[in-house]
C-alpha cells in the first residue's frame, strides 16, 4: 500500500511540474522570433496586468523596432 501511495504521489507531482515551470529568457526570445522575423535586441522580465511577462524588443527585417510580450508562465504571446 505504501509503494502504491508513493507511486501515485510521484505521478501527480510529475503531472503538476508544467504548471510550476517558467518560460526561460531564451524560449521567450525564440517565441518572439517566430511571431516577427528579425533580430532580438533585448529581453526583460516585467509585470503586465498582474502577470509576469517577458518584454522582447526586436528589430524587424523592415528596420522597425517592435515589442512583443510573452507570458512567462505559458509561453504565449500577449
């Protein structure tokens, strides 16, 4: 019984890990590059509307500076 309980707890913790995971600076930069082709100028972690986001500043291929926000918890662009 003890082994089964330990196994069940290990499975639950493994499934919960993605909820605790945070998107890295490099992953946020890669996400921003998928959204807008260009060169990453800077990546900063900041707060936006009560959530932690990566603020990725990019220089597009057209020469424009563009800011892309990437949610630090989910990796989705805002």
